[in-house]
């Protein structure tokens, strides 16, 4: 039986080429990264810096456009930092202005408080009878007068007994510089006359009549505004005599400053005005309704 001969294995003398190629590839990648890191784009770097600053501290402190590219930011002699002017840095409230505003606000509150006390003192008997109401907010004072003591039903002529009331109010308000809005309000009972086709005309005419009297008593006309609200801002339910009596009123709103969003609404406007009932005329009658308001 023939004996098998062992074949000699051949040695690969080129095995070193594979790790050498890997090493050369890694060295190439390393030098490419080193070159890229050495060429920093200043514009992109500032964009990244401002983005990180805005994320962790707030808005960037510079208002200058961020240059993109290799062009350096221009500098001037008055720059504190490249691209940032002193007047473009973050601004903080001026302590002097803040203190001045706080002092003015406090002075306004003192004056409105004093005016409210004067009005309440002059109208106290009528306040006790619930014919007049005085209320104050941080930016305004309101005097609400029931029209039953001011005007006859369906009329815009001031009652003789009401002249003294309005004159006392005018004497207190004449020396104050604040704007005054005179609002006329009615109940929801319709009025149809030649002089007042609707409650809009009646409420506006009553407010205008008080404005004329105030002007005659020394209040500057440019301080006053007339507003006829009709029956559209009720304070109570018009389905009862008490509610209608509450809604028939004249409101004097003295504005110290424009009302702030947190201030209550002057006039005590009802959040959900009641739905007026529809009156059906009796058979054989016309649609004319007795003057009210």
C-alpha cells in the first residue's frame, strides 16, 4: 500500500499588506479631521455660541447680524466687544424711572381715595337710601345714580330736586383733572315716542343733559364723554320691578388712568345679560308702548 505524502503548506508573504492598509486609512482619516478642526468658521461658531447662550441664559446680547463665512466682524472704536455696541447690550429698568412711576402711582391712589371719600361724604344720605353708589378701583371711581331721582319717566329733563345733587357732584369733580364718562342706562321696557324712538336715544339724551349741567358748573367740556348704553348693560333681572329700577341709572366714571386688564369693569356689567321677554300686544291695540326708562 502506497504511503501518503504530506503536502507542505505555502506561507503567504503578503499578509502584512492588510493591516498596513488599515493603518494608512486611519492615518488619512485622522489628518482630515485635524485639518477640519483647524479651519474654524467664525460665523458658524458665533451662531452656535449665541444658540447655546439663548438656551441657557436667555436671548443673545448682540443685535448685530451674525456674519456667515470667513469675513471677520467689523469693530469700531466704541465697541466693548466685537459686533456688540454698548447701547445694544441687554437693557435693565432704570431705577430712577421705576421709582418715579411708583411714586406717581401712589400719588394717583391717594388722590382717587380722597375723591372717593369726598363723594361719599357729600352723597351719604342718598347712599344710605341706596339711591347712589360710589365704588373705587385702582384706576377709576364710579358714581352710580338711580334715574328715578334724576328724571321723570320717559323724559330727559332733570327734576328740580336733582339739580342740587348734581351741583354737589360737579363741585367735587370740577377741581380734579380726570376725564369723566357719563353713561345713561335704561331698563328693557321699550319706548317709542317722536323724541325718543328707542332706549338708545333716551339714555344718550339723559347723559348729554347731565354733561350740559356739569359744563355750566365749571367742568371743562373736553374732559367729558357721553355714552348712551340703552338697556344693553343690565345689573339686575328686568323681569321684576326691583330689577328694572336697578337698571335705570346714570353712571359717572372718573378715569384716573386707562383701566388695567386686572381692574374690574366699571358699571358692574352683568356677565350674562338676561334674555328680554317679548311682549305681545292685546287684541285691538296698537304697537305703541307707554314711555318708560
